[in-house]
């Protein structure tokens, strides 16, 4: 070993003497450091504000609109989770803070945390079906940082480093298990339904704006009348709706457990805790396929093949300035180069990139309008300037 180390050092020194170390060449383009950073910071922030204002509709769809109009978690059931298990969800004012979704101070009247949308926002008709809730693009891609003066600076198109999607699924599963109170089979869904309906009546009697906070958006009023109509629709088929919601939450939890068992042996507990600002997006996409195949007797033994063969956990990405990430066609080699979506640039078409990200939730009917408006917004969305001095 000593002879090997001496030879290695000698070879390295000889190489250095014959080929002196040189500083790396400068990149093709480097932004100059502003002489007055405070002024430059202010200008860049104003540029971003004006850009969003000129793309307000696209921004609203990116930030607030659910990935599906007819799929997800029944919105009323979502808002009642802290009533079923307050020890898991904390303050009712923003119970989703428990999984890293925050109330955006720029829209205090919004009835739920930033990153959650409900189908009443995007549905053509004001009523007709219950509202379903699901994540929005903003759940992962609107972050925030607290400045030295105590104010929040919001990073639209940046990264929400506190959002823990795994913890959301785990806490949802734990909430259901608590609500069942030891009941099994179909009885447990009946118990859950009754507890949700009891909680619903209690909160609505106390506050007719409990679920929607009298929110207004694009000419639509989510007022007491809207709320009362939604409650009536929810109660009409509550048993079936709640059972479907609970069964889906349970199977997604079990599917994630299968993914952990396959690819994260030795760190199962850490994976169930989740990592804020990160997710195994490939695995989350595959879980629903695994669940469906597992329930088919003839092929259930091959269900594990659906799950990815390797871990795929990654950080959430910043998604601003997508115009700088466009792919171009290399005619000589017949290939796309210099750009594309996702971490390895393997998705050259922007709307497909957005749809792939949305499909990680496993929703049966994904709203393509969200992907289209996200493309419109993100193509030229300026990056947020570094927020500190």
C-alpha cells in the first residue's frame, strides 16, 4: 500500500510539473455583479411583479387551480381533517402547515393553504357536483423566505422547501385509522362517514363560511349560498363518496409502503417521515399502476414490476425562465439538444413536461388547462432575485 501511494504521489507531481495547473476558462456569458445590489434587487422584483400581472390568468391557474375537476379529495372532507385528528394537523387556521403548505399573505381570503385547489374555481358551471381538492403547481413551485425585517418574500416559480408530500399521505392515513376507532370492513367507513357529517354540521352551524371563507375569484362568489349548496351535494351521496375517498387514501399509502420496501431498504422509517422539498416522483407515478395490477388475480404476482427498479427521490425544481431551457434540433446528429424539462432534460415539449409532473398524483382525469396555462406563465417568468442583502 505504501509503495502504491508513493508511486501515485510521484506520478501526480510529475504531471503537475510538465502540465502546470491552470484556472478554468471563463464561461461564455457571466452577468456582471451590480454595483448597487439593493437597486438591482428592487428592479428585478418589479420586473417579476409586472410579468405576473400581465399573465394573471395563467398565474392563477398555476398557483390555485386543482389538477382535476372531478378527482382528488372531497374538498369538504379535506377541510374537516383537523376535526378528526387535531393532534396530527394542529391549528385549524392552517392545518396544512403540518405538511409544509402555508397561507400566502398576498391572498389572505383564500379558503385553504397555497398549493391546494378546488374544482369550483375551474368548473364551467358554478354548481352541479361536489368540489374536489388536489394539489396545484404552486404546492411545489411557490416558496417563501423570511427577510431580516420579518416580512415574507414569495418565490413564485421557485421551490417550496417545506412541502412534504409523503407526510400528507401518512397523516391522512393516520387520521382515517383514528376515525375508524377499531372498526373493520364496511363498518369502518360508516363510522367515518358519521363522524365527518357530525363535524360538518357542527362547524357549519357555527360559521356559514367555514369551508370557503366567502372567497371571490374571477366573478364567482363562494359565499354562504354556494357553501350551503355544496354541503347539500356532499350529504346526498356522503356514504359512497367518503368510502371511495378513504379506500383510495389507504391503497395509496399501502402502495407507497411497497415502493419503500422495494427501493429503500434500511431507511423505511426515514422515508415514511418524508423529506421536505423532495419526492420520489417516478415512484409516486407508478404506485397507482401497482395498486391496479395488484388487484387483478391473474397478474397480481407481477405488480412489483410496475414499481421503478431504483430509487428516484429528487429535489423539487425551480421552474422559472423555461424559455432558456428550450431544446433545439441538431440536424447533423438527428437529436434534440440544449434543453428540455425535468432534471435530465428528457422532456423537450413544455406542455408534456407539465402533464408528466401532474400525473405523479395519479388522478384519473387531469385538467390539461393547468398544464397549458403553466406553459404560458413559465416560459418567460423571471427568476426571483436573491432576497437577502
